[in-house]
C-alpha cells in the first residue's frame, strides 16, 4: 500500500453533531475542578467526582468521532483527577489549572476542526506534556499523540543503489553523531546533521523492501532538514538521532518519530524531502513540527485562558 499524493479532508460532520455536548461537559468538569481546588476540603471529594463524571461524558462523545490525539489528552486529565481524589497529588488552583488548560485547548482544537482546519494533534502537545509532568511521567514525546499505519509506504522514485552496506552507513553515522550532540552552535550543528543525512542516504536509495526504505527515507529527510536549518535540532531531534544506532544494521519494531511526523513542506526543499511529507496515516494532514499550541478557552476563571507553552 502506498500513501496518496494528496491530503484527505477531515470529515467534520460527526464532530459537528457532538461538539456542543463535549464543550459543555468539559466546562462543567472544569468548573467542578476549580470549586474543588478553591473550596473546603470536606467538599473536595464530591466535587472531584462531579468533575470526573462530566469528563466521562465528554470522553463518551469523543468516542463517536475519530480525532487523533484528543483521547490521550482526556485520558491524562482523568488520571490527574484520580490522583487528586486519591491524595497522590494536591488539588490546588495551580495543579488544577493544568487540567483546565487542557480542557480549553481541546475545545478550541475541536472548534478549529469543525471550521475546516486539518488535524494537527501536535498542537495539543504542550498541554499533554503539562499533564504528564504533573503526573511525574519521566519520558514524554510528541509522537505519543500520533498513530502510524505500518503498512503504508511512501511513493518514492525507483532505487538507484544496490544492497545496502549497513556497517559502512553505521560507521559514518556514528562518526557524525557525537559531534552533533555536543555542538551548541547552529552552524556546526547543521554541518554535522548534514553528515548524518549523507550517512543515511545510501539506505534511503537502496534496493530493499518498501517499508524499510520508507523508514530510512524518512530518517534521511529529517536529518537533511536539520542540516539545511529548516528544522530545529531540538531535544526530540537529538533523541531521535540517538535512537538511530539501535535501528542499525536494520530497522526493528515500529517506525520512529520521523515517519509519524513529517515536516511542513518548503518550496526550497529537495524532491526527496517533499515526497516524505506525505503522512503515513492518509486520513490526516502532515502536522507542523513547530507544535504551536492552541489557546485554552476555559471560561470559569480568567486564569484559565493562559497558555502553558513551557
């Protein structure tokens, strides 16, 4: 199966039928949570139960539509409510705000989808990260908000190379990796990322099965984008490059982040980079790697409109 060359529009019909119910349920849950955080300790358990009941109502409505990433956010919010109720986390205005910010972000994100914006679940990541940090989760990654169909492959030009020399590619990759990770300046970091891209290029053009070639082409494209400074070499990119050694001499397990989240098209990009921007899940548009957050729109208190972008 190969991915199409065009984006399939998100079907707003089912969501438009239930968005009002979802919005109202989240607002009621947020109001009950705020009352629990600011009220008496005696009333807190009941108010937290009300908050969870309303969240369940919103979650039930969300199950009627397929909106990628939102379910993980509501799931994290529910775990936070449970932690408040069990006493594992103190329910204070500050800790409750992370949950209420997530509610507001969900509401705005769904409204944007109904208005015709293509799904970009990475915009929810700042709020998902805030909830996970509240729950003391150690490893948090944007790709958790995305799903990938491992059977989908990219439409790539016919390979011009023969059988891949994995040992040679790995040696070249390792030689550039450590200088890249240690570099603190943009220019040297971009130069080392270009060397990483060159090390992966033979695998992206090798005569191997379509799924493996899709994997290496995506990795090669991300490294090339970082090398041309079209993609910031942030913490997640460093984690990605560090994991590549575990995929050599051959890819094992599920595809990593580059095949889940391809960068936004750029007119100056080489053709190979543009070909890898077709998402591996055809029903959603390729998200922007900038992860610009939604603005929370919870209206129970003025502070709920603040954006947690840390």
